[in-house]
C-alpha cells in the first residue's frame, strides 16, 4: 500500500532525461516569456490596445475566457496569454510520463516482474503517482520561484504561486486521469488515444464556450478550470481547490478499479478475434491500416471539428474588425486584408503542425512495434525491410496530409455557414497546399531519425513545439525571424494572406524526398531493436 522507494528510484533514473527536458522546457518558456514581456507592453496605452485584441472572439478561442479588469497590468496580460498554453504543455508532459509507466509497463511485462518481488499492485500505482507528484511539484517550485524573481509589474507573490500551482495541479489531475484510463483500456495505444481525445475535446469546448460567451459551458472543459481563477487579476483560489478534488477523485477511482481487474487486462473486454483472418490482415499495408485506422479516424474527426469551430467564429471576427479601428489596425496589418485572413495565417500553422503529429506517431510506432516483437511475424515472411519502412512512412505522410485537409475543410465549412460573404475556395486551397511541404519535411525527417538513430525519435517534438510557439507567439512577442526558420514552417510566406512561394515549396519537397530515401536506406542497414 505504501510507495516502493527502490522502484521510485528506478523510475526517476529511467525517466530523468524526459523529466529534465519537460521541466527545463516548460519552466524555461514560462520564466523566459515573463522576463521578455515587460518590454512589449511598457505603457498603459500599449496594454489597453492589446486588451482590445485579446477580447476578440478569435483570441478568446485561443486563450479562454477574458477575466482581466482595468487598469490592465503587464502581469495580468501575461497570465491571460500564457496560462492555458503552459497548462497544455504540463498536461502533455504528464500523459507522456504516466501512460508508459502504467499501461506501457504492463504490456512489456515489467509489472509482472515487480509483482514477483512481493510488491503489491497498489504500491506500484502509488509509486507511479509519486513520480507524477514529484515532477509537478518540481514544476510548481521552478515556475513559482522564477516568476517571483522576475517580479512583473502588477504581480504579487501570491499570484505568482497561484499561476504555478494552477499549472502543476492541472497537469497532475490529467496524470491521474491517464492512470484511470489505463485501468479501462488494455493497451497503451488506446489509452494514449483516448487521453488526448479528452484533452482535445476539453480544449474545443473551452474555445467554443469562450467565443460564444457561454461561461457556464467552460466548466465542462476540465482543462480550462484554471483559467477561471483570473490569475494576476481577481486571483480566485477556489478553482485550485476544484482541481485538487478532481485529482483526488480520478486517483481514487483508479485505486478502486485497479483492484477489480486482472493484470495486463483492461476493464473494457477485448473483442474476440475472427476465426479466420480477413483480407485486411493479409498484407503489411492492410495490417497497418487495421491497427492504426481508429487513431486516424479520431484525428480526422477531431481536426475537422476544430476547423469547423474556428471557421464558425469568422463572422464575429470580421464584425469586430469593421466596428473597432484599433483592433483592425493591430491585427489586420497587411494592406487592407481582413482580420479573418490574418487569423487564418495563424490557423494554417496550427493545422500544419497538428497535421504532422499523426504521421510522426505512425513512424514512432514502427520503432515500438519493432521493440515489442510485433513485426517478427512479418520479418519471418518475404516482406522486405525497405517495403515495410516505406509502408509506415508513406501511410504516416498520407494520414498527415488528410488531417491537414480535414482541418482546412472544417474551417471552410464553418466559415461558409457563418459568414454573410464567405471566403473564396481558393483561399482555403492555398492554405492547404502551402502546408504540404513543411508537413512532408517534418514527417520524412522523422522517418530518417527512425531509420538511422531511433533512440532520438522524440527529438522531433522539440521542433514541433518550437514551430507551434513561434507560430502563435512570434509576432506577439516580436521574436527574431531566424528562430522561426529553425523549423520548416518558418520558410514559407504567410499564406493565405500572401501567395504560395512555389520555388521554396518545391525545394522543401525535394529535401523531404531525400530524407525519406535516407531513412529507408539506414533502416535496412541497422540491426532490429527487440526488447
């Protein structure tokens, strides 16, 4: 029933690179932006102007409900712009830590070995929970201490620690939720899929509720509970109490369900297999489609709904630009282009980055399937390694392009329904075609890493995070242009405001092709990795 100290030390030793990377990345971004923020809004006029922008439906969809009250302070604007994004990063970190150490270790047989050491299943769960508690505790201490040292105008010590605690406790709550899902589903793959579905749906509800000023609906988005605190403004502490209760509820439910299921099994029963394999299991390509099809469908539906939600808000954004000259001047900065077109530049980067994620995940599954021995039956048959590699790589690329298309299509459908004068189809076509090249580079760069040095397969997420951060905050924080060019998304013009640079796009596709071929060649040269 207690925490196993030896196992906790082993977990920390195994995950120290992952834990350190998340701590440095999340806390470094939080404190670094806090240091830089006062130079952006150093006058009351500048703060009042940016607040007009932040009150727009587009910004409410991104950052959540606006809770600031005049006089607006630098710390207040920082809290509103940064809280939800730091929370998202903390949530992703907790899911990345919790699921492999719970359901993942069960699949690998590690938990069975631990049980043979006279460790109870409750002690194993408590030890995994202790690692999550240690990680989030460290995140709270670094964030809170760093913000306190920065001492932004309008901040207080209590508000600094409230910000840090909201991030840490929300992350811990989602870590507990992922442990709960690990009791329900029998595979780490399904646990991961549904955990991220919960995150995506929660964020989508927050975006739609904030855009429509439906405050009551925000409470159904658990990821947005922290935004109700009005950090650096009203500084309400009761959302923190609610987050703590949610964490205890999820962990208590996990504790109860753990006692009711068998080891290496989930509460949801596995579907019985067919007596004879159908055509979908007769080839390596159809086998991959069968195993990854559910994930692909979830991604397509989720991104389409995201695009539709943002597209439905275009009419409100356009009305705001026409009625408020200050907002129009601040956001519509490209020769009379509308606020909607400039917001689409932001969304194109978002869908471009999100589109690359499923393709990267498919290629990562090539490594994990290989290590778990799932591919041994294929390697025992006349299936070439080059063919197998290309099936994974091209399937991942195709899924990424389809996910991008689903997001743009959803945006187009939502805008056509909501706008009195809908945007031309060519605008959405430019948005779609412009993002194919950087997505190709990201996916096939991961193919090369998987083929050559699979132990560095998680490095790609650093570039995805950098692209996301620069795409969203580059203009707002006035970040240098060279920083954006560290990722393929920074080399293209701001489509659809600007026209596509076909020369750069063609070069990027050529580079992507070279990366794919290099990955296929190196994959055939290296030894298979089997645990």
